[in-house]
C-alpha cells in the first residue's frame, strides 16, 4: 500500500513536471510585428526580429516581447521662450520604433520606462531648438504669405490698403522665414536621436501638435491687436472723410457746371425767342402798321388802366384810340 502511494506521488510529480515543461517548452512563436529578446538568468542569450518558430531552453530561459511596429508618443505641454524671449506653450507628438531590441532591453527592460526617458529627451531637444529660433520660424513653414499669386494685377482696393498703411504707419509684409517649422522639426529629431542611439531606438519625427501663446503673451498680443485695429479704424474714418470731401467738391463743381450750362442755354433760347418775336412783330407791323399800333394801344390800356383809381383828363395822345369816333383817331 505504501508503495502504491509512493508510485502515485511520483506519477503526479512527473505529470506536473511535464505540464511545466509543456507550458515553458522549448518552442515559442514570434508573430508578425513583434521582436523578442531571450534571456537566461537576466542575461541576453539571443534576439529574434523575424516572425516564425524559435527554440529556447525550457524553464531557465525567458522571452521578452517588444513591438516591431512604429509607436507614437504624445509629449506634455511645455512653456518655452523663443529667441525674442516670447513664451509659448508647445506640446508635441512623435513616432519612434525599437531597432535594436538587445540595447533596448539593457537600457529599459519595459516600454513604460522607455516612454518616460524618451519623453524627457524629446522635451529637451524641443526646448533647445525653439529657444534658438524666432516665433515666425516655429509657426510658419514658408514665405508664401508674402508672395503675390501669378498674374496678379494691382487693384483699386490695393491702393486703398496702401493709403491705410501710410496713415497708420504699418506694413502688411510679414517677417521672412529662413528655415521654417518643417526644418526645425527635423533638427529636433536629429538632436533627440543623438541621445537615443545607445538605447536601440530610432526616432522618426517630432511634430508640434499645438503651439499657443502663454497667458501673458496672449494678453499682450490682444492689446496690440486692439490698438492696431483702432488705428486702422481711425485711418478708414479719416480716409472716408477725405473721400467724402473730395466727392462733395466734385458734386458742387458739377452742380455749378450744370447750372452755368443751363443758364447759358436758357439765355440763348431767350435770345432766339426775342429775335423770333421781334421778327414776327416787324413782319406783322409791316403788313398793317395802323392795326399794329391800334392793337398795341389796346394791350397797353388793358395793362395800365386797372392800376389807376381815377383819370382826370383824357385829352392826351395816349387816349387817342379810346375816345376817338369809331375807334379811330
């Protein structure tokens, strides 16, 4: 009976050992997008970067798996001064990959530790590059904003803008960019990779995800913008008043010209009418002078007699047709 129990114990021990060997067996699989480091008692034995079946020593060997794909890292927001000592808030995003898993294992062991160190290095290189350059270099990539499109023709609106600029004493030409944001991002990446070579990491790029002014600079910028807009508004008002005076002057000159022309035409018409009337009168008088004289006397009586309250004598030449027998002298 004792022997049977001993045999059972041996069988159970063998079964456990077999299960342990199977679980930590000599064969393991490296999947696509993965790379592994095989360690024995904490020392690196072998690395595998290709997918497939691989062999290790059971129990004593440990397989540490790392991603072979491109990884991303979003940095923390930093308050960084530019070359002009203007503080901006910058946060970046980066892409990186593990190129030498053995170096990576010796340096970090885990991805969490790598993220912390990588974040410090990226933040440091970002700060180094930004503090050496002007704000315009950081936020812009080219000078296209200063260029006129092909076939551009100057318009009246451009002339007005030039007048406004002369009034407010400002220029709309933006500061020229010598390098630009893209070149600075490459410099950040190169600067960071200098420290990452020993860690078996290749940093692919660093891209500013967001750039914004600090609170103090934002207030200063807003105040400057308000001041400039007020100057521009006042310049537009002054320009408008000048244009108004100019157009009112033109209007007054045009009104005087129209009146002068109308007066000239009216006097010319009157002259022609008087000449035509004189011609008609002369023609009529020449046909019957006696009737013409009688008719003019009647018109004179009609226009003048009503203005007198009394007439004390009609014995005068003026009344020759009024009291003559048969209406004749």
